[in-house]
C-alpha cells in the first residue's frame, strides 16, 4: 500500500507542475461558473431551480469534455514512460508491475477528481452565495452529479491506460484514445438511434435497450444524472425516459464503477506480460 501511495503522490506532484493540468482545472471552473450564472438566468420565469439548470448544463458539458481530458492525461501513461526510458528505471526498483500501474492510475484519477471537484464545486459555491432558495434535494442531485463525474473521469482514465498498454508507440496510443472518445461520446448514440429507427421496435425491446445504454459509460452517466432526480428529469425533458429506465441510481453508479474496474484490470494483466 505504501508503494502505491508513493507512486500516486509522484504522479499528483507531476500533474500539479503540469501547466496543462492547471489550465484544464481553470477551464472547467470557468465553464462551470459561466453555466451556473447564465443557465440560472431564466429560472425566475419558468419556475425551475438554478441548481437543476446547472446540473443539466454541466452534465452535457461533462460528457464531452471530461472523457477527453481523462484520455489526454492517460493515453501515454505507460507507453510514454517506456519511450522515455523512465519505466525501465522504475521497474529496476523492488516494485511489482501491478503496483506501478495502479499507483499511476490512482495519481491520475486523483488529478481528474481534483479538477472536477474544484471546478464544479466553484459553481455550487457561487449558487450558494447568490442567496437563491435551494432545497436539500437539489443539493443532493448536485453532489451526485459531481461524484458521478469523478467516476466518469476515472472510467475514461482506465480506458486510456488500457490503450497505453496495448501498443508500443505513443502516436498509436493517441489514435486509440481519440477513437475511444469518438466511439463512446459521439458515434455510439448515433449508431444506437439508427438501429432503433431501422428496427422499428421489432427486435430491440426495453430490456435490450437498457442493456445497450449501460454498455456505454457516457450513457450510464447521462441516465444517472438526468433521470435519477425528479426535478432534473422534468427540466431535462427526460421524465418519460426516467419512467422507462429499469435501473436504480445505485445500479447506474455500479455500471460506472465497472467501467473503471474492467479496463484497469485488463491493463494490469497486459502490462504484467508486456516486454519492456
């Protein structure tokens, strides 16, 4: 455990010295604050709470931005160090390969979590200081959005590590990372919609559709945040979908956690057999 923490702390320190990571944190904070103020502007006329508007806006932002940040941070975590020769030096110490990979992952996941909590937390602080009337249920939904965003970032960080252990070239790893982002964030739902339209309800029933949605971490995240809380689902226009979804919030979080564990376990297995 001490070895894991040492490696994780090293990754965190390197990340905090990285101007790109600092810029990413500031960008997330700026976008979150902008959406909290601009998105809350119409709440007085339409009768919805500012937190619910912010959750819908930030959830949409998170699905596109956070996976990309996580993949850019992690795609060369293994192959990059092999190219630079630092991985050989690290493995010369009495440390197991799985400890190296898990320690690096924990460090990168902590960086993503820090950027997410700080960036989105600043939006929550701004809403709190604005003096708007916000109920406990709204704050619970907001906290759940931040927590699930951290899980989503960890899931795509794990996918980035998997890409980094599959190949021996940083350029190829970067290409795989981009393909992962395009596939899960953009192309998956387009393809699923096309299948539903072509099928016409003959083969893809509600149970199969729910399973297909869980097969994408971005969709599991979207379902959790836009259907898990009544006020948010009404504002997002997903109240009808919420009535059809057969998974509880706990099940959706478990699906996100599985998207962290499965790619990471496969990356550890591949790294343990990788020739360096």
